C-alpha cells in the first residue's frame, strides 16, 4: 500500500530545490553566463495539467461514493499514482522556479528583470497549484477503511 504524501515532505523538497537552484544559478551568473528564460507558457501548462489531474480525481471520488459504478478500478489506482506524481513534481517545480524568482527579485533594476520575475512567479504559482491538486486528488483516491464484520445469529461454541 502506498503511504499518503505529507505536505511537510513537499515543503522540504521545494525549499531544498529552491536553495540549490538559487545557489547554482547565482554561481553560473557570477561566472558571466546568462541565465535561462522562463516561458510565459509554463504557468498555464501547469494549470492545465492540474485541471486534468483534478478531473480524473473527481471521477474516482464519484466512483468511491457509488455515483459512478462503471469506472475501472485500475484507472482509479493509476489516478492515485498520478496524483502522487503531480504533488512531487509540483514541489520540485516550485523549488526550481521559486529559486529563479528569488534571483530575479534581486535584479529588478535590469531591463528584463521585472519580466523574468513575473514569468518565474507565474511558473512557481502554477507549480504550487499542481502540488496542491496532487495532494487533494490523492485524498480523493483514498479508500475508506473497511467496517468490521459482525456475526449475525447464535455463535457456535
């Protein structure tokens, strides 16, 4: 059985990757190299992926509540794995784009600094949404514990 993802683990991953990203990109910039641009499409694509994961998770939630009996249980299991992957991917990307955001917030006086800060911030926000949706959908896919069976009738002793 797969254990539930804890938000503290995701926070630690995001902060760790953010610190590594900041250190690595600052070192690269200090050696005279240009830093990579963040596309404005990253945030919307992350939100689109989060929407797909949420949609799949909602179908599993309805299945577990008996409102959608035709859903394949294998699809439900795959959705649970996808939700966990979305949560961890979102945390990694929050760190990556958050680290870049911290760098660009310190460079707002540069001509492209503001634009790069906005793009990094939008990408970090989309990644945060992906991580949150992953956690929520993972909760949707959780099977409630089975009720204890009670014996009916006289017991044989």
